[in-house]
C-alpha cells in the first residue's frame, strides 16, 4: 500500500476506500504518499494535459534518497543503483524526444540531462546489464572465463563416462550446489573418485565436487576476481562522476515523483473509465451517478447538497450509512485527485480543508469509555477545526434520543457557525423536527416499499423518513402479538409526527405518479414519432414508384417516336408521333405571373446589393446612383426600393475586425470544457459569416472528447443536425454540423 499518514489511513479506512487505493497503487512506479504536495489546481492542469496524450507507463523504480546519501558520503554505488538512476533519466529523455505540445512539452523542456549521464548510459543495456564488451580488458577476461568453464564442463563429461565411476553414479547429470559443479553418487564412491562432499540427500546419496576440477576452479576464481576488480573500478569512476551531479539527481527524483503521481492517476482512470474531479471554489456538493468503489453493482447516487446541514432519515438498512460514506468518499477523492466513478460533466464537489468521519462506535474494552462519552470526545475534537466537511452516522448513538436531540441541535448549530458543512444520519425524528425549519438544512429520506416490506435504497428530498421499525421487525420474524403490543405502547403522542411522515409519503407517491405519467407521455410521443417515420417512409416509397412509372412511360413514348422516324411514309410518321404524344403524361404548365415593373425617380433611396444609395439619373435599362460619395452605373434589375438613408456620421472610426472562423475546427488534444468553449465561439462565427455547414474534428481516442462534442451539439440551439463525417473527411473522428 502507498504510504499514508495515520489520519488519512484512518479516514480512508472508515470510508471503505483502502481497496480502491490498493488498486491505484499498482499504477505507481514507486511507493508514494497518496497526497500530492503543492497546489492541487496546478496538479489538476498537468493531469488534464497528460490525459490528452498517449504515453507509456514509466518503469518500476525506487526513490533516490539512499543513493543520494551514499553519494554525499563519497561512497561507491552498485551497478544496480546506477541503473536505477539511468532508468529515470532514459524515461525522461524519451518523453522529451516525443515533442509533446502544451503544458507537458514545456515541462519536459525544463529537464535538461547533463552529458555525464550519456557517458555512463553507454555501458548498460536495456535490462541494466553492464556491457563488458566495451572494455578490451573485460572482454578478454570474459573469453578466459568462457574457456575455463568449457574446460570444466568437458572434464565433468569425461568423469561421467569413466567406467569405474559408472556403478556409483545415481544419474548422469551435472548438479550445481552452492554454485559448484557436483556429481550425485552412492556410498563407497571414495574408492574410485576423489572429491569433497558438498551436500547429502535424504535417500543417502552424496553431492561430490571432484578434486580433478580444483585446478580449473581455482583458475576461474582468480579470473573472476580480476573481473570484479575491473568492474569495481568502473563503479568507482561512475560514482565519482555522479557525485558531481547530486543537485540534478535530487531535482529529477522530485520531478519523477510528481510525474508518477500524474501518470498513475491518468492510467488508472483510463483502465476503469473513471473521472478525476477538481474541487470547486465553493462548498456545494453535487453528485451525479456516483458509485462507491467498495460496492459491487451499486445503485448510482445522484444528490445535490448546497446547504450547511444534510439530515438523512428513514428506514433501517436503507442505505443511509452508505450514502453518508459516498458523499464523504467523493469529497475525499476529489481533494486528493483520486479517480472515481461518476458523471464529471454534471457533478461539482466543493473544496474542504479537512474531512472528518464520525462513524464507528468508540466503545471498546481497551479504552474504558462509554459510547456516548466517546462520541462527546469526537465532537469536542471537531470544534478544533474550521471549514471542514463532517459526516456523523447515528448521531444520537448511546443516549436518550430526546435529550440527544436537544443537545445535538445546539452542537450542530455551533459547528455550522464555525463554517463546518455536516452530513448526519439518524433514525430518530426529534432532531430532524428541531432542525427542519432552518433554510440551510436539507432533508433526505430513505424510501421503503410497503407492499414488499423491503427498503428501495432510494432517497426523497425534502421530507423526514419513517424508520419502519415495526415493519422491519416483522420482516425478520418477530411475533405479530409482540409487535401489536409495541404499537399500542407507542401510542398517540407521536400523531403529529406521523402526519408529517404521511405527508412526505403522499408527496413521494404523487411524485412517482407524475413520473409514471411523464413516462407514458414520453412513450406516446415515441410511438407517434415512429408512426410519422413509417408514414414518411411510405410516402417516399410511393414517390419512388411514381418516378419509376413515369420513367417507363417516357421510355415507351421515346421508342414510339424512334419507330415513327424510321417510317418513310409522312402520314405514317405523323400517326406514330401522335400515338407517342398520347402516351406521354399530361403535365400542366403553371402560368408565371409577370413581375410588376418598378419605376425609379431621381432622389429616391434604393438598395444595391448590400449597400444603400440615392438615384442620380434614370435610363431605359440602367441608372446612376450615389453610394457614400461615389457614383455607380448599375442595371435597374439589380436595384430595390429602400427606406431613408442613415445620417452620415461626422466622425470616421476605424476598427480592426477579428478574423472569422473557417469551415473546419480541430479539437485534438483538448479537454471537454475547453473544447465546448472553442465550439461555441466557432459556431457563432460560422453563423455570422453565413455558413450553413461546418466540419469539427475531435478524433477517436478514449471517446471522452467525442462524447463531450455530441452532448454540446445536441444542446446547441443553432445546430439543426449533425452526423459522422465521410471516411475521406475524418470518418468517426469528425462531425459534419448543419446550422
């Protein structure tokens, strides 16, 4: 698990988010604290920019703290430590060479890798193995090692085929025990084989290293010592060079930590189609289709909480606690830019300095404290903070509900005055009744299916929910006689509260009825739309049939005319032409009314194309007009009568006109919000220029940008229709928009 502070570990544990963080951990290259230090607004901009790019995940790495301490003490690094540095340098070099645009490209350009790393980098391959062939001495040593090992292998083979030894061999394989070549032999082998026993098997056999190989092994040890000494010289040389680059190593270590935070979040969000939310400046919490990661097949939560206090009441096991955890979880994940499942386009999550969850029962054997006393300790702790989001589950837990209601009504009021935003769940109505008349208090009731006697895990805004304690007890098998006595004891003292609850239930039923009516109306409209579409298709088919019929009749008439032309008898020709004419369909040519002739007089105001002017003289077919001090001779057909000329301005104003949009807009690499702003300005410019069709490129990618473009075009009032572009114009990666 990534390193978590005790407070964060406790909070995420209470909210059931630790498995979610564990899944995120797999995308990190090195262990990190889940919280990114620094400005979250700045971090979100970089995450957003990185999400628009395609990149490979960085290699698994370790922090450079130990390496830096070793270099500062003038120590010699192992090749493994040197390669850890090279992995990070190589990765940043690859990112820099990609030439990414925008924010990421600017960031990569600030990471200038010193030449010293290039000299060291040449000696290591992609897997981190030192390339000994680059050094002539090491290359010769490698050849000698290879030759000695070959000699040892051949000697072992000769021993295996020795006739005297065959009777003592358990198998004909060469075994490696403690990096020594051995033979597996039976007892009594010392009569035919001189050697050292390295190990013994459970069956009583012996692993023996033959003395005949001692000379070769000694030579091998000597050569390997030479090799180790040469490699140590290289490690010492590299460490000396890296010691001069300590400031850069510390810098690149911090930059890689930061990039690791960004890439892990981006790749985790892509892998599960999650969204990364940036906290807004206010404290409003608007969740749309949020799903808590701890639940399997959860019912998405949609809620708008803009007040200071949210009271969640209603049925037992109706999802009140999970709703509380969902609200706090969404805010916690937004605070630390952790990907989550929700509709980011319709959600908004406020910014909170601190998030507190009062959920667990504080009583246990070890702390020697009662439940209520533990709750008081927790609430006393809440007064130490300001601008916090607080979630309290079962607020009256551990004491009399009436007394607790009066106490907590005042406590909650004081917390609100200190700038806290609070979410509370409760089974009791007393506290809800005391707080319900405040404008900054919102009520939410968990709904219950009375017919099936099960909770619906849905919530109704603005009412106090009934706990359905008797119904729940009946569902779990409590004797009906006991329940009847309990109802009688409950009495009529709570009649007023019951009426309030009934009104809430009636409102809920009315709302459901209206929803059903709306659904029926929608289905009726859809049916009518299908009928209209079917009628349109029928008309289109009928029109096509009529076209085919007319085409056939014309073909027959043409054939008759051709046959008549072949006749030499003039009378026969005329008869054939008459028959062809009779077979042609009768078409009535409508009479076109002649346009009324317009006469112009000198001094009359007229419009010529897009300009207005005054008639100076009139001829038979043309006229002389004056437009803004210039005289033009134009045709009468090009003139139209117009109103009075505007007064000539006394002051001439020169203004620069912003260049208008073209027919195409490229949105590649943009986020949804930025793309919508660009599209809005582009369509406005296109309408001003008179375009009735434009082309918008968005690419394919992950589909997020394409989805944002579709939703924006659907909602734009000036868009008549849009569709995917033809293949030669971008295909599925572009939209043809008709205005």
